C-alpha cells in the first residue's frame, strides 16, 4: 500500500514537472538572456568544456567566478556532459527527477517523526507544490538547493534519533554541500 501510494505520488510529481517543462519551453531561452539562468549556464558550460569555474572560458586571462558558488553549476555541467552542452531541456528533465527525489525525502523525513499516513500526505503535498517544478523547469538553483537541504535535514534527524557518528558526519557534509549551492544556508545547522 505504501509503495503503491509513493509510486502514484512520484507519477504526480513527474506530471507536474512535465507540465512546467512544456509550459515554459518557449520562454526558457528568452528568459535565459536576462535572468540568473545565463550565469549558471555559462558556468556549467565552462565546467563541462574546460573544467574551469569561470563565466569567461576561452579568454586569455582566467577570471574566477566570485558571485556564484560551484554546487549548482557542477550539477548542470554533469547534465551537459551527459546530454550535450547547452541542452537546457535535459537540465529540466533531470530536475524533474530531482523533484521526485525531494518528494521521497519528504516522505522519509515525515515518516521519522510521524506515521506512514501523515508521511504520504506530506509527500503528496510536496508533489503538488507548484514553486518547486516551476523553478525546476529553469536553470536556477532553487530545486537543487531544496534537494540537498532536505537530504541534510533527513540525515541530521536520523543522526539525532539514532546517535550514530557516521550520520552526524554525513549531515555535516550535506550541510556543507548545501552552502556550496546557496551560501545563505551556511547558518541553517544552527537554526
């Protein structure tokens, strides 16, 4: 029953993400020229083609990136390496799978503090929460940040409940990775 329900929730999340991928396809490239997307795309292109973390690959002088952190551009660079540099539809599809993973992590998190029924409800509500797939259809950090931060919280809760040193170390690592995606999350473990 739980597996079947989770499967349905995952299908709903995929359908929700697909809706935004299709809906935003005409605007994806137009928006890339004036939004944060272009900066992340350039960094990912540079990482995928040269291995350098700069928006200005191919110039004579190396100009390091000082505004953005490497966590999200590295994810996009991996997608570019697998699907072709500049394939932003592939990034949106990969982020649809990230959205499904977030729903599953929400289930795991809620299951640690409540019963299966409540955990399924939490995962289901996550699957229909529109801001996540909306940003997932774009090349911006929001969805990847949500995945890494949620994973960090799940592992931190498991560490607090089970008391295993390995889980504390993994939680610290995941919180650190979260700050490599969005520096504002550096204080999250203290809250």
